[in-house]
C-alpha cells in the first residue's frame, strides 16, 4: 500500500533542439568574438534538480499461520462385577453304598476218608471219620445302588477393573493473522534535467 504526494509536472523544452541551438550560437559567438564581432544570441544553462517524495509502504513482518494446541484424552479406572461363567447344569455319579456282612459257611462236609498213618513204626492205611468244617466268610452287599445326581451350578462373578474414558482428547486450532509494519522510503518523482534559457545582456547579447 503506497501513499504518495502528487505533483504536477509542466512541459519541458526539447533539450536536444535547445542544446543544438546553443551549440551553434556558442560557435557563432566564439567565431564572432574571435573575429571581433558582436554576439547576437546568448543562452545560459538552467538546471532543474530531481524531485523526491516519501512513500509509506506496509511490509509483511510475519506471514501468520495456525497454532495447534492438543489436550490428550484422560482415562480412569472403573471396577465392577462381571459374569465369568453362566448358570449351568452338570451331572455327577454317586457311587453305591455297600456294607460287609459275615457268614459262616461249611467248607467241608466231613465223613469217612482214607489216610496213611504210621502206627508203632508201621505205615498203614486207615479209614477215619472226619467232622464237617466251617469257616467265616465276609460278603459285600449293596445298601444303595450307584446313581447319577443332577447338580445345578450358579453363575460365577468376578471383580474386574477396566479403563474408561473420562474426557476425550481435544484439538484446538488458533488462526494467527499476518503482521505488517509501515516503512518509509524515498522515491524519485521527477528526474533532474538541464535546459538552456536565452538571456539578453545589454551591449552584448541583443538582436
């Protein structure tokens, strides 16, 4: 952005024509002076300095941009009972109930039998009478037979700690506008120039 003072520039003479005319007049004057003649036309240089002005311009100091601020999520711990096994039914075998009962049984009926004996140094076969023999025998009897029992198992629970989200993460974007600074600099409004102006000097430069 520029703020510049305006200046009106007038029309300039044609420098090349003026310089040519002045050169001719100078040569003529020199010739006449050298010849003892009188100067007919005289010119003097007119210097016009360059014209400057101060311009104020806004220049960018910082292009601006965006600032991103990020807050991470926050987590906490929550404890509660969770079912680790549902209710279920199972079956188990119940063994039979037994008892030991003792009985007396005949193991030998007895009666007559033949056996070898040694009597007075002589080995003889004798017929003998034997009594019946009895023995006590143990017997296992079933009081209650084996059976299958239905068992209902309740659900099982356990205390479990879990991570829960307390606050989600947040991302904030801030726009930073560009910044400018005003600086002043000098600029040329009109270039300097030199022109020739005709002068009239009494008794020297007169028509």
